[in-house]
C-alpha cells in the first residue's frame, strides 16, 4: 500500500508541475477577483458581496410580520434542546464520516457565511431556562436566562410587512478563499510577506496577531477574563482561533498557498511578488472550490451535486436564511466532544495535560497551548481516523451545554441558539419551508421520520406535546434535524443542494468556467483531480500512506483505526457555568465619583459663604476705619458691649451696643450691620428701668426709654454686667450733659409696658386708620375699630411720626430726596416729628383742598432755599428725586435738562432762569398731565403721593376693610385674591404657560421616543429608562439654556421697547423670567446629571462588543475594558459633563440673593463663566 501511495504522490507532483507551469504563463492576463466579493456579477455588482442581504426563499414569519422575533407561541429554545438534542454521547457515524469532515464544515461556513454575529444596534433577548435545569440552574433558584443577541441586519428593512427585516452576510457568498485571505485587502496585506508571493509565517506557523488585526477575541470560558489578541494566530477568517481544529485548517491552507506560490516562483523567477501572489491565490481558490463542491458536499449530503453546466448570470448566489440558520447547522450533530491525536505509526498520543484527547470545552478560544505543543500533522491524522458523532438530532455535551459564551454567561447551549437564530431570522414553520423548497407537506407528526418514531415512540409524544399538536408551528431546525437518518433529511438536503448549486453557477470566476479566461480546459481537468488528501500531503509532513485518500470517510482497511469512540464521560470534566460582573473593580471609583459630584455644590456653597464672609470682613474693616475717622471728631472714648435685645415674647437676638461718640446709642448685629439708632439729641434725661431680681433665675433686664423712639429692652448676662453697663451709660450721658433717671420694676411689668417696635407698629396703624377715617368718613354699616388702650383718642393725638416711619409708610427710603422734601412740608413746626394734626391737615389738603393749595405745596417742595423762587437747578433736583424713586437709569442728566428747557420753552419762559409761584402755576397748568404721569410711571413708588385719587389706595396696610368683606367666606376671599392675581399678571402667566408647555413637551417627546419608539435598540436595552430620562432632560435644558441669554440681552430688550411689541410681551419682567428659566434649567440639568451617572453605570457593565455599537467613534481593543474613570474623566462627554456641572453649580450658588447682595463682584465673576458653559455644551 505504501508503494502505491508513493506512486500516487509522484503522479500528483507531476500534475502540479504541469498545472503550475501552464497557470503561470506570462502571456496570460485575466481579471483579478476582488476580496470583498463586489463586481462578480456585472449586472448586479453587489451580489454576493460583503454586507449583502441573506436571500429569503420562504416567506418571513416574524411575530409582527415586520421584525419582532418569531416563536412567541412556541416552547422555549432551551426546553426544545433538552427534549430533542440531549442524549447519549459517543455514538459513531452511521456513514463512517470522520471528524475531519465535521470540522471542515466550519471552514466551509467561514468561506461563505457569517450571519450570526450581532450588529448595531445591539438587541438583547433572553432564552428562558427551566427551573432546576441540570446545567444552568442546579440550585433550583429559578428565573435564569441564557443571553441571546439578534443578528446584524440591513437597516433599510424591517419597517413594514412589505419589507421585513433581512439579516446580512458579513463575508462574501462566493467560494473565493475568504477563509484564507479574508475579505479586505488591508487584512491580507497584514498577512503577506511580500516576498515571492507567499504569506508570512514562522517555522510553518502563521504570525501572531501583533498588528492587532480585528480577529474575534472572545473570552475564554475557563479563564473568565479577556486575554490579549496578540496571542492569536493571524489568519484570514476572524473566527479561525475558535478551536484547535479550525486553527489547524487555517494553518494547512496557509501552507498550501505558500506551496503553490513556491512552485509558481520556481517556474517564473522573474515574476513580481504581486504576480506570484495573485496566481497562487487563484489556484488555491480553485482547489477549495473543487474540494468543497465535489468532495465535501457529496460526503456531507450522501448524494452528489448536479454537474456544472456553465456560468448563469441570472442566478443569485445569496445565502438563504434557511441554509444559514437551519440546514447547514446539521453539521453540529457530527461534532465530537474532543479531538484524537496520533502519529504516522498509529500511536494515539496524549493531549496536553495528559488526557486522551483535546476536549473542545477546554480549548474554546484557547488553543495556543495545544498548537504550540502538538504539530498539526498529529491533529490532521487524528481527525482523519476519528469517526464523527452519529447523524441524528442529538448534539454532544461540549456544544449543547458547554459552548462558549459571554463572560456573564460563560457556557451556552448551541442547540438552543440554533433554534433562536431561526426565530430571529423569521423562518416560517417546518411545513411551510418544505412547501417552498418543492417538497410535500407532512400531514402527521409521524411522517417527519417514521423510522425514528417507530423506534422511539416517546420522542414522538414529546414532539406532539411540545408543539400542542400543531404541525404548522414546528421550528424548521427541529423538524429538519428529526428528519435525519444517517444523512441530512430531504428538507435540509434540498436547501443545501440549492445553495451550493447557485453559488457555483452564479460565480463568474468559478474555476470550471472556461469563458472567464482564467483557466483552459486542460487546466480545469487538472484542478478537478485535486482533493483534500492532496492538500494535506503536499502542505504538511503527513505521508501519502499516513491517511486514507478519502479523508472525509474512514472505511475498513484504511490506516490507523480509532481505538474507541470518544465519549464525554471518559474525558476531563468541563468547568461549569460561571458568571462575571463587569462592574467589578469600579465600585470605589463609582462611589468616589458620585461623592465628588455631590460635594461640588457643597464646596461651591462653602466658597460662596467664604467670599461673603470675606466681603463682610472687608466691609467691617471699612466701617471701623470710617468710625475711627468719625470718632476722631469727638472727644472721649467709645464703649461697646454685647448683650441680647428682647424684641418680643418669642424672639431675642444677640446685638452689639455702642455708646457714642455722638449723643446716640447704636445697636448693630454681630456682623456690624446697623439695626437701629436711638438719638439722644432731643432729650435731657434718659429714662432707664431695671428689673428686680428674685429667685426666678432669669437674666436681668434693662429698658431704655428715649423721647420719640420706641423702647430698647436689653437682657444682660448677669447683674454684674448690668451694673457695669449702667455705670458706662451714666458716664456717657454725663459726658454729653444729660441725666440718667434710673428706676426699678418687676420683670413682667417692664415687659408688659415696653413699647417695642411691634407695639409701635400697631399704634402707627391706628394712627393712619384714624386719620383716614376722619378725612373720608366710614362706609355705610362700618364701625370704628377700638384700640386695646384705655384712651385711644388721646394716644393717637400724642403719637407722632419720625422721618423713617414716614418714609416707611410711603414705601421709600428715609434718605430719599423726595421724602426729605415732603417731610419738611408736612412738619410745619419744624421739630423733626409729624404730629397727628399735621398729618391730618396734609391728608385733608390733598383730598379736599383747592388746586391752588396743592400747587403751593409742590412749589414749596421744589423751593429748597425758601427764597420764593425756583431755579432750574432746584427743579432738576426735584425731577431727579422722582427718577430715583422710579429706580431707573433710563433718564440721563441731559434728558432732565432737555425736559426742563422744553417746559420753559413751551410755557414761554425760556428767557428766565428761575420761576416765581405765578410762573410755576402757568407751567403746571400747561404740563400738569405730563408731570403727574412721570410720578405715576415711576417703578419705585407704587402710587404717586401727590395724586389724591391713589393716596388712600397706596396705604393698603392701614385702610379700613369694609364690613361686607369681613362677612364673606374665606374660600370666596381666596378666590377673589386668585382672580385678582390672575388679572394683574395674565400676560406673564400666558408666557410662562407657553414656556413650560414647550419645555415639558420637549421632554415628553424625547422620553417617549426612547421609551417606546426605540425600546428594541442598543441604548434602550443597555441603559433602560435612564437613556429616556437623559435624552428628554437634554432636550429641555438645551431649550432653557438657549433662552437664558435672550432674557439678558438688554440692548435688544431696550430696542424692542421702542416698538409696539412691548404691549404684547412683558419686556420689563425679563429678569424674573430669566430666574424662572434658570431654575428650570437647573432642575433638568440635575436630572440629566443623575441620569448620566446611572447610564455610566450601565455602560460600565457591558462587554467591549456592545460598546462598539454605543461608541462607534471610539475603537476599543478586545482586551480593554473601560471603567467608570474612563467614561467620566477620559472622554469628551464625561470631562465636559463634569466641568459643566462644576460651572453650573458655581453660577447658581453664587447667584443666590445673599451672595449677590454681599459679594457682587464674585457673583459677576461666576456668571461670567457662561461663555465656558456654552462652549462646553457644544462639546458635550
């Protein structure tokens, strides 16, 4: 036999020499076939290309008819797998198929289809696991699920029933050597040596992936961690490193290319590297086409493929859904649990670790140790002698229960995945598939496989019960697998035959097509003689007699029979399912990140408090300096002490009391801000009451009663401190030649008789009420309110107003020019107080007096020097006081001068520099309306004090409520207040309503879109409702921030006030609207920030494969796992978000009224960061 094999080998070498010589004719030029499959068909250049759709030869059967995964009314995929694919391992093939055929099926798959990989967006689904599942729920906890990712699809499909979802093939559909050369020229260039047309290798082995070509680098199930992709072999198919058998075939075909390239080079040493490489590639592709179509497929199906009848341009080569996700997966039943190793002497060696064979579940994505210790010749010879598993519906445990999976679910069930993949692709039921592939429908369950169900009637009952006796609801994969009896059943055979026939007939570059100019008829005949045996023998150290010529079958008489059929029970156990927490190692980083964000506003608040303290300290130092300068004018010292002021029964406050240096007592708070001053100018004797201390253990009191002021009640720490205070007070009064009248009384009596600010306010209310009651009278049925005092009339007559009380009643400041002028007019006796009679006379004058008298008062107010005439300076001062009351800067000095000159001109007094009373009357007669209008339009005063029609209305705190208001129900009163408020603010309320409708509408629209319209996409599946909240708040806060600048565009708002649009838009409320918009933006910003932290957590729990869809702009290497610190502090989104949060906190906290009032420069500095805020928003 050895001699015969030697003769065959010599004959093969002669054939190869002739073929390569003829193939390498330098005069022969032909079209180069692209790596990505494009332009094979000239009419339809995308047919069979990378990314083309799968072909649907059966109707789509999605749950909704469009895209939703099918099979909702069918049993769970894991349940079906346990029922029909779980059984006894170690049963040999009925047709003597070898393990080499079983694993070469993966090469064929890698050559024509890759349609199970997840695409973008990531679509997660779960396969339910039955409670107490022996593999996935041994503890009977329940609620366990196997993860499942839907396959990539054409995004232009899945929108309507007329265009249902269509999955895509991510490699070419042609048999064009893509398993060897990949589908990208850049990829194959990384594999080439660029010397003599060969692929790069070291000692006959491919290079390691040091160039980090994007090979699949799935996690190793028994390591539970991501390993470096540089450990992988650099081969053409990204899946080649999945198991040792696939790596072996990848190495074999790489060597086969180099063997062919070397022979071509020997024939034509003058050819360039590119010429040599392309010619060798063409021969390798032709040999693969011949082996797959005419050797592997007949061995796989048990029947030959129809003869080639020539190229058919009208035939589409697309991979059908039924082929990719059902029929061609029949080969999974052939896969053994392990791989035998043997040498040429038929000695079956020990695998690394001392075991009888290389078990698959221990080498998923981790075949490096095997390949570095075991030569591929031993693996090839072992697979050629080892029989595959039996052709039935059962799968061995290494692929049924121990298939590799993601790190969070390290072991999966290939049978369940196959069933789910069919449902993912919308395959119809088993009977419909038979009908569309030209087969009759089965009418009973028993017709699926009468022989099988006759020998196993229990299996038939399980099938009937599982599908509720519905023949029209059986999964194609289940029905097709149950058809099998030593070979694929008639449905799978029809699908596979149709697929490979179409691929061959549609390929313009097929090696048997003698019209493409690539090969001659003689060369085609020579290529047809190349078998898998030839490739192995010529590319490795395997001798011609070491393996049988039909490597896909082992028959009696072939070399080296296997010692026994491998069984999982005789192999080392697989490591069981484990989970993995992707968030592990990020706990502290996440906690500290959240704490940092929480402490940012706290730190900003502390900084704001610090700058307020700083400004207060600077202000106090300035006050102290001013006091020193002021005190330098007086002789004597200034005494200070700290005590408590008794305000009323439920309120006391800590104050500082300063004596002098002028004859006055100054009361300040702890910060030095003045609370009140008790002047002693108008008194020669200060009355002081001290409490008599008994056994009540209460603090001693001191009551200071000064003329024209409400009482000052002080609470001392001890009797000694009170005595010390009285000594200092007596000395201070003596210094200013004033007497101290000291008396004692009981504590309760002192507090009861003390006229505090509160009691003084009630007296003033009675004062104004009586004045208006006397002037205007009482309404019909109204009764005069009685005071709590015994003699209210005498008390009212004795009450007088100070300048500050008068200013407070007018709603103005005591130092306002208008207040000073008006106070001087009302205070007729010039004693610095307004008595009841003086106030009453003024009210009567403005309400009932003649116009002559009113104008006289206005004239006297303008006449500062009391010389009987008003010059332009005095009139200008009066107008300025009105402007000051209005609190506006819109009326400039030149405007006031222009106004006065115009008034003089229109009155015919332009030649005068001053006005007499008669001139003033003439002017007021001419411009009375304009002058009064100035007072009415001022923003500072709610009413014009000179306008008697509004005089009573401005004293809202003191008017007499009608009796009918007292008798109304409180609900009606509240309703009146509400309607009044709505009437007065209806325009502002309307625009606020529009603003919030738009803001909330934007939030709801985005929230609904990501919650319901995109719930099946990757972001929604990974981040949950957090992405909906984040995107919704982003839309709302973007709208708010766009309005913020508009509300503070003062030049624009001022310009708009010149047009009639101001009547429809409340431009004067821009500041208030700015604050409302800012607070709304703050709310959505905080919501957005919280949502981002939740989203960052979810993203940190994802594998790198999912991140490629979420962040297409960023490429992550397969062994890199980004954590919280990466997402928050190393991405543009993260770092810009953190800076935005910090800036936002600074701006809002420093905009607090207390900070704005006490430390305005710091408020403005913080608000100036708005430029950075908007710039970062654009980056974010």
